[in-house]
């Protein structure tokens, strides 16, 4: 099974998210779209670790020539594993700019079937400390590699939904 091609993206309210990197990891795993294998790309050069589970939405494609990036946040889950598929509900996102250009990232919480108490959560409900940790991590984790990563701002649910739908459409057009 190819996790990118064979799993539908779902909808912004009930998206499928393929986890590449578990929360707390310093290992940077990347899904190889051709082989269908999750590979260790590198260990982060700094002592930082991923603040949330991190992965992608299957059957999407975006401006950086990759599936759209997805952060999955749940304070109630144990750490997930690379290759696990979770269902999430989109709450917003943020815009980064790196050496390749714009690199938008979408933020999800567990779908209400998985964890009913999250059904009202929005980007504004995320703890300020977590938002600062996300902003700091994604702005700095490439510093020791001499690579650019600049946080450009938070994206509200409406704009994040447009990004999600555009990434699904780009996949359909390209593949």
C-alpha cells in the first residue's frame, strides 16, 4: 500500500493524516512517495524536538512539490508512530518560508469520533505556550544546517480550508 496514493485525503472536518514524525522526536523522517517507505532523512542538528506529531495529508500536492504538511495535536494521546494514519479536524495553520519558498502547514486536532471533547477546539484554543513552541521550533530547527526557515504568520480556519482544498485539487490535476 502506498500511503500517499492509496488513502483518500478526507475532508477538512475529517482528514486522514499520515504521521511521519512523532511528537518529541529529533529524527526527521520523510515518506518516499515512489517506494512507499518512511525513511530516516536526518537527525535534527540541534537538541530541539518536534512539538506535535507531524506528517502529511494523502492525495494532496502543494506549491513546494510535496503533499501538504500536517501537524496533529492532542494532549490526550500517547506518542504515535511513523506510518500511523489518524483522523483529524482542521483548525488552522501557519505559513513558513524556507529555501524552496512558501511552505504552509495545517494544524489538526483529533476528529470528534476519536476524542469527542475536541469538537469545539479552534486555533485560538491552543495554549499560547504551544503556539510559541511551534513558532520557535519551525523558525529555528534548521539553524545549525544553515538553512532558511521563517515564520510568516498564523492562518485562520477559512484560509486553511482553502489551502486544504487547493492541495487536493492540485493532486487531482497532477496525478
